[in-house]
C-alpha cells in the first residue's frame, strides 16, 4: 500500500485536498494511506515545520512516504515564489514532493466550483 503525507497549512487545505486525493486514487484504483501532517500559524510556521518534517523523515529510518503533498496558499506572493521557497527545504526528498499552492487562496478554488464546495463542506458558498 502506498503512503501519502499531506502537509497542509490548515484544516481547509486538509479537507479539500484529502477529498481530491481520494478521488484520484479511486479513479486510478490505487490504494494508499493518507497521513495528515498539518500546521497552524501562517506561512513562516509552515516553512519551519516542513523543514523539521523533512529532517525527521531522514533521521528516523522508517522509510520515506511515496508522496508528500505540500499545501499552502500563495497569498500575495504567487505560487512560483512559494514553490521556490519550499524547494530549498525539501531538496533531500524532492522526488516525493508535489505542491498544491492555490493562488491566492484555497477558497478561490472552492468558489470556482460551487457544487464541489457544497459537496465537500455540506453548505453552499
């Protein structure tokens, strides 16, 4: 069974991306365990905690996950700038990393698809 770590900025990212990942896994008939690794406290805290997470993965010989999804809002900085900042931190495990960086915020993703918003959160936007 595959192991996927979802390193998310907040509960909103967790909910949306976990549902999205489960959907993709089902479509491609892949079984995976999703581990939620979340941080609260803004981008600076996300960056610090991600750096520690990578160090821990490398320090404890428990094997790397097959995939690490790093999710944070771009805010006013843009997705490319956020990605570049993360790339320095995740360089030792870059082959396992994909980014989910909505620009500017995860809420914009949801507002682009009101039906999905209601399906995920149970209430219309």
